[in-house]
């Protein structure tokens, strides 16, 4: 994981919290981009100290947050439909980075035995209220028994996790043989990413430590004998990300402009498959 090309792919500013600049360095072995320098474990949490970090709250204070939660409710139904399509008997689900627990509660209400991981204390409290205290700190991953879960999901979470090699090994250990791993991450090869470049909101440095493409996800998990079986689009992300990107680029919300960039991104992606964000469905095979 240390095979890096010294020439940066792009230099990006933290628009949300610190205003600091970071370089994204390509990894030649796997094909992802790495935020450089990365915050220390002690400092990382400070970059999340913003009231604008919507996934840690259920607030609907403005039109932007209301739109986010409306889209989230639609996405919850689609996520549930996806995991219900898997052929599993025990229906044991682990959602890592579960935020306020909306997806976990949806799954629980539909017959799944759920566990969640959420490092943010405020979000974890909200999630536990909704999910009968089944949400834990990240340390809990170490004490779960091997091969405990039929399905593990990470919805826009993998890009946040330090120590990528350790994290992928943990996912492999916790997933049952022939279990399913679902990962949703932004795609830096999408049209909206290429359009906004350094202002693309889904770079979100330094909270996003890694930046993925189709190729890099396949390469990364092949080392764990896990295979991408299906790739699905997240079409709403192009509009949401474009709206934020317009704010960063023009210092104000320009919804109409963002809508057309998002629309163009999705239209182009119908041919290329390069949507703003992608869901990867991976199957776990025995070593």
C-alpha cells in the first residue's frame, strides 16, 4: 500500500473546516488516490467538528438539509431492496459508519439482526435510541467473532477509514464465507469530478483519506479473495455533490447550474458507467 507516485494527481482544499490544502497522490499498485499528508489519529476527529456534517445529525434546518433527508429516505428503500435480494438465512447485518442509524433501523424493522459501528458519540446515541443499543464504538470490531455476518455494508465510509490494509482484513475476517460486502464510495472518474476538479466536493479532504475508481476497488479486494459481482449507480449523488461543489467554486449555492452538471454527469454515465458514486457488491470467497 506504500507504492506511491510522487507527482500529485491534484491539490485540494478543505472547504468545510480547516481551509488547509492537501495533495492526492496516486497509488500505482491499486489505483486509488491517497490524501497527503493524512491527519494523525489524534487530530482526525477535529476535522469533523462542523455543524454542516449532516450524517451526524437528523436536523432539517434549511433547504439543503431537507433535500438531503428526502433523498436519504428514497435511498433507504433502495438499500433495503438490495440487501433483501441476497440469499442469506440468518440475516445478520453489520453497518460500519452507521451515522444516526437510519439504515440499521430500516433493516431491523424488516427482519434483519443488526449491529452498527459509529465513532461519533452524538450520532451513536441517536442510533442506539432507534436500534435498541446495537451500535458500538469502532473498538467493537476487534471483539466480534470471525465469520459473524452475512452482509456488511459501508455507505460512504471506506474513504474515511485509516489503515486501509487493516480495515480490509477486518472486513474479510468478519464476513461469512460466501457472504456479501456492500461498499458505496465516490468515483473520481465521474464527469462531475472531472468538471469541478479541485472544487469537487466528494474529495472532502482530509476526512476522505482515500479516493476510489472501479479499477482500484477491484484491485484492492482481489488481494482478500473478494470479487466485485455487481456495480450499481447512486444517481442522486451527482446532484448533491454538484450543489456543494458549486458552493465551493462560486462561494454561493447555484442550484440550477448544479442540476445541469449533475444531469450531464448521469447522462454520460449511462454509457461509461462512471457515475458520481458507485455501489460495489462483493462476494467473499474462502482463501
